[in-house]
C-alpha cells in the first residue's frame, strides 16, 4: 500500500543538505536544446528560510490536542496547533496515517500559522459518514467541503495519499488554497516492488475471497509493536533514527484503531480506490497542470513507497512549482526531516505573501 501506516507521531529531525536541482527554461533540455518527447522540464530548486527563525523543536512532544469539528456538512477529527490569527495551515496525512503525522512540522511552523491537521474519513479518529465510498474523489470532496465551510484560504499540505487529495482540492477550488505543499504525493506508480509494503500480506488482503480473508486474519494477529516496526522500516530512509518512545506511541495508536469497526474497511477500500483511480480516473498529471497556487514538491531520495523518479515530473507538471529533494530520507519527509521541510515551506509562504495583497488576492 501507499502511504503511512500508523507512523510515529514525530521525530527529532536532522540537518540535511538538500540536493539542488538546476533549473532550465521551459521546453528545453540541456544547454537550451529542444526537449525530446517524454522529457520533462527540470524543476526549480526550492528556497530555504533562515533556520534561526524557527522555534526549538521538542522531540518528546505529544500529539497536539484533538477534537471533532463540523464544517461544510463534514465532521472530521482534527488536531490543532495554536498560532497567529489570520493565517491557517491544513495538513493532510497519507494512507493509513493520521493527524499525528504532522506533530513536528506543525510545531516548527506554529509561529507562522495556526495549524489544523485533519483525519480523513475512516482514518485516525474520524468516523466515516454512512455510505462513504472511500475513493480518492470522495476524500477530496470531504476535504473540499470542510475547507469551504470555514471560508478562509489556507496553506494546504499533504503527504502521500493526502498529497493526491490536496492536489485535487487545489486544482478544483483555487480560491481555497494560498499555497500547496506536496510531500511524496501518491502520483501513479505501478511498480511491482515488494519493498513498498510493510507486510507482503497487505497485497493479498485486497483480493476478494478466501485468500484475502486469510491474509487479513494474519495481519490482524500481528502485535501492534511489530506492525509499528514494519511501517517504520518501509517508510523511513533511516529506521534506526526512530526513538523508542515514538515506537510506543505508534503501537498504542495501532492498538486503538484495531478496535474501531470501520478502520480496516477504510484502509482497504481507500487503497483499492487509489490504485483503481490511476487506471480509470481523471489523470493526476492533468489535475496537476490546473493548480494555480504557489507549490512546493518535497521528495526523499530513499522513498520506497512512491518512486523518487516521479519527483521532477510532478514538479514540472505544476506551473511554477519548486522541488526539494532530500538525500537519505524516505516517504515521510515531514517527520524524518521536519526542520528542512519547515524551512522550505516557510520560504514558499513568504514568497506567496509577497506576491499577493493583504486580502490574499494576486498582486
């Protein structure tokens, strides 16, 4: 499956040297040569804000307080980070993840924006509404309605499946999105690579009938601590950096969700819906081309879940997007390299503020 499966709430980030990508004029290849079919424009490197402008990060911080919020006819469980009035960031987790995946990044950005990390329907602690079909379009509709109901443009950030959802919202309702940050978004990637799965039985669990039933039963019998360790191994570039107390938190979260009647169905149906959308849904590449918001694309060079080879193509597909490649980092850069990601996000926000009026309209 793509995305984060009950990943630890937060980690102490390390200082990383992002890989700088040389920018080229649109439509040209090396040295200004004409671009050949199938070749993509090189992405423009992301700027980084001064590290001295961020608050110190507490590696032992517990997840931000959570509550249910109703907005636009949608009720979601959210975790809120206090910050300045008039500037709000909304964070969207990956498949199998939750609002706790943004604990550290939201803390680092809290002097710049009030944070709202959402649990998508059926994930975290958000109960899915009756009849919810768990397709990417349904998740995007839920988030779009939630944001529209709050009636203020936001800085929108998404990881993995949450990145695909955020991309759709930004393309459909540009007036709701000040800036867009995509961390290893779930762009179409149909590689048959077993390294992408925390447990090989995850693929079998999606098969109808007895094979799927046996796989699901086997997965359910795996102790929460073991499942947390499996997820860390597949989602992080360097799993040894995960401290013990974060693994404990992750195991506790897995144990809690195992008692929710709708959790397993939500994960399985959303995973199937995502892969099906790559074959029969609207093209994510065409969706990316419609995004109007200033955009940052972040990718870890050790991402096993969604190939880093898609990073440049994704950034090139979004008009004016910047790209940050992080060596040694896996699928959840907002956790594994929170400090560097925060610097890139803050620079994006500052640049967008300089290009708009006080009311958020384009200058």
